[in-house]
């Protein structure tokens, strides 16, 4: 199983990543908002990198099938093949 890694260094890039995965899942902003119990405008703000709650941002990622890993911005990361859930190989996208 391949796992996709998306890099986001600021709220705008984070919002763009949410938008990409939402579209990959075939969801509209209204669909995602309904699943999260928020309005379409909240999803729009999230995707633009504007202020929304951390809870909403994390729930949006989870709903789209992603999780968050936090590392220092300039950290050198090495992904081990069996370190990921399901023993998958990471495929960096960013």
C-alpha cells in the first residue's frame, strides 16, 4: 500500500492540500461541510488558508482520508518502508 505525503508549510499550502484531497474524493465544499457539521463558507475559508478552528482543519483531513504528522520545518526526514501503517511505502508529493 502506498501512502501519499503532502507537505504544507503555511496555512495557504495547508488549505490547498485540503482542496486537492477533497476534489480527489469527489466532494464539493458543501459535501465536506455537511460531513463536518460546518457551512460551505467555512470550508472555503479553510481552503484559502484563512482562520478556522484546528478541530475543523483536522476533521477535514480525516474525512478526506489523511492524518497529520508534525515535524520541524527544516528537519531531514527518512521514511522507513515498514514504519507506515500497513507497511506501505511513502510517496512524497510536495
